[in-house]
C-alpha cells in the first residue's frame, strides 16, 4: 500500500520506496552509515547491521551488533566532515579509514618513492 502523503510535509509519493527516499533526504540528519571495518556504505540501519553480520562474521559477534553498533558504524549526517580520496573521489568519515583505503596506500607509496 502506497502512503498518500509524507507525515512531515505535503509531499505525495508514488511508492513506499519513494517516500523512504524522500524522508531520508529531507527529514533526517542521518544520510547513510559507513562500516568502520571496510568503508561499506549502507543507507539504512537494518542494512548496515546485516552487512556487519554477513561480511564481518569473524570480526563481529552477531549479538554485539545491536549493543555495540557505534563501535562498528559511523553515521553520515548532513553536517558530517568527510575526507575524500584525491585519487578516486570516495569519501571516508575518519582519517584512519582513508589511510587504510587502497588508493591512499598507492598515493602514500608513490609519495615515499619520489
């Protein structure tokens, strides 16, 4: 069933997913979630939790995903400062993640070699 209107404004969606996208873009400060283990970007809390349980089962206890969510996930908010990779334009929420990024390693190696 398609909701007839956004509960927070006059927007009228044509589908439930369009309403979800609208609410995320216009009515919440959290835009996405970044996995701090691999920099995977998810657009829902449920999706990023599923990613942690599936992609990082060896590193993350499944039951800990709920209780230690902020240990593994960084929420990207509308005012978050991101660190872009100069080589591929991917952005990361922490300096540590961009330093672990493969393009950054290549950039670092080429800087050391020159």
